[in-house]
């Protein structure tokens, strides 16, 4: 086994697209001062790398600042912010909808296996100007080997009544890295040991000459 192959066994995997429904996007958008869309992980634990939402703003006469957060699920509506769940802010200016990245801001944002989470987008100041791209169907795409889903649950915040169902399914893309990526699995340990043995023999031969 060559050194390059040995290194490849333990090289960390890069963040990958795990699920999206932007392939099924509508040309229109919708939204409220606080809007949310759910997604569900597959049978592995992950670290969230970023979430992408296609956003614009309604004509409110000023730029609009939007904060992203990841919430737990509470029976089909957002529950509470998860640990390290606060994401970055974006500033929207104009009606045109463009992809915007929301990244974790403090520490590792862990996502547990087979668990539903919510991306919650909130306009600072409670201004009702957020325009979030809609999907034309409840379909999603989760490229192999992933098996994530995007829920049919979509919600908005209507104070003082709390979260309520919205008529729109919003689009999003989720990028994440599986926990343990870069750590050899049990199946690769014999190959790893074999590679170390080959390297040891090569070193001994070189030292003997």
C-alpha cells in the first residue's frame, strides 16, 4: 500500500450537499417576519456546515437584515434553538432572489441521526419584508449515499399565537459532514495496519542499504 493510499484512508471528507429542493423551485417567493422550513437527517450523525436559502426582500424602502437559526422540532413546528444553533446574518436589498449562505457562528453545530430540525429565518426588527423562494412540490433530492428529507411542514410565526402553518414550501440546501469523517472505520483498520507494515518493511530495507 502506497503512502498516498494510506493517507486517503484517514483524510477528512469535505462538506457535501446532503439534501436540497431548489431543483423544484418556483419563480415566486413568500415569507413573513419569521419563517421556517424543516429537514430530517438520515441514520448518521452530522456536523452542519452551511444552509443555503434563496432570498429577496419585498419593497420596504430599506435593506433588510435576516438572521438564521437551527431549531429543534416540537410536533411539526419549530421548538427551541439547538446548541450552537445561531447562524450568520445576511443583508437583503432588492426584490431579486439570490442564494444566501447561513453558517454556524460558534462551535460545532451537531445534528443527530434520524432527527427533524428547522431552519428559521427572522427579519431583524420584526419587519415583514422577507421573500423566501418557494418550491412547486414537496419533492427533494438527497444525493447518494445520503438519505435526508425536506419536510412538508412549513411554518411562520404569528405572534401572539405562536407558530402556524403557511401555504408555501420554502426551498433550501443543506451541506453537512458526517461525524467520524476522516476516522477509519473498523473495516479499514486491517488495511491501515497492513499499510503501516509495508511502510515499516520499506524503511528497514532502506536503513540496511
